[in-house]
C-alpha cells in the first residue's frame, strides 16, 4: 500500500510484538489525535492476533516472518519511510505508554531546533516516571556518556519514543542495530558520529494498556552490564557515512 503524497509527510512507526491487547486502542487514539499522519505497524513475528488487530482503518502493516526485536522492526520501518518519501518518522511504542499527544511537540522541536533526531525524554521534567537500582545507575552513566558524544544534554538515552527527519531516516534505513539496546543507545551513537544533530523534549509516560512488560525486577540487575556493553560496542564501530539526500 503506497501512501498519498503530502507537502510534509509524517509516518508513525509502531514496532509490535504480541500486542493484541493494547494495539487497537493505541491506533484509535492515533487516528483521532493525528488524522493527517500515516500509521505503520511493523508486526515483529507476533504469535498472537497482533497482525489481525493492526489492520484497523487506514493503518498499514508490515508483517515480519520472524521476531527480529525492536531494532530489526524499526530498520524495516525506516526502509519503508525512505522508499515512500516521508519527511518525518516517529517511533512510538504499541503498548500505550507513549502519549500520541506528545508527537507534535517532538516534530515542532525538530523544526525549531534544526535537529535531525528528537528524543521524547522521560526524565526531563515531565511526569513522574522513575527507575531504581541498577537500571537507574546505568541510565545515569549512559546519559553522561552519550551527552558527551552527542554534544548536548541527554537525560533519557534508552527512550523508544523519537522523531527522525529525512537525513536520519536515510541513515537508519541503512544502518540501524538490531541488538539488545542497539535501537536506543547504539542508534544515538551512530547518529551523533555521522554528524546528525540530536535534541530532546520532556514527555510523560503512561501505564501499559495491556500485554506483558519487557522488563521485570529479575532482569533489572542484568541491565547495567548489558547497557555498558552496548555503549562500548557502539563506540567501537566505524563511523557510518552520511549520504546527502537529493531534493525530492
């Protein structure tokens, strides 16, 4: 399905794995609040009814034959965005935790701040979202390290809520890591070292609308080591060349 052309075209990408409970409500809210945006659900090898409930209204669906993780799903979404000529792509979780009402401020911050990537940050003065223990320590370390890499203050480097312009879409469609935390930590390193400008805006987080959370207390202790390893891998990678886009 090829979207209709628009002067400034916005694509909302929702990577979804077994999100049959939350997804319908999220899509209804997106259609209501952002009627001019196109919606793309990347069904990441779900084993429940995600593929069926995603086909809601004008929502477009990419069905992946295997579970590739958020990074693999988003890379497919960015390829779709590049092929179909979107100006802005916004990654938004399918579980209802990201508020669609915050999308316009991400896009506005991109325009006003001349940024290529804008992160919806959970720890930037909005809402009451908090983490404790090893995850808190890891996030603090990551924020300090990645702020230096990006040349700007970043408080939430593991946020899955972000907007990308055409330059970032082109880069991420070619070079977007699928490893654990690669879709957040490593993607920001890739963007910064390729010369893209990264900014953040504060957003609120909501409770999951359904399904099972990807993290639990038993896994929290593993987050610190994995996060540091992901950062080390990201910094050891060669810099990805940024291909300048032709004017469409």
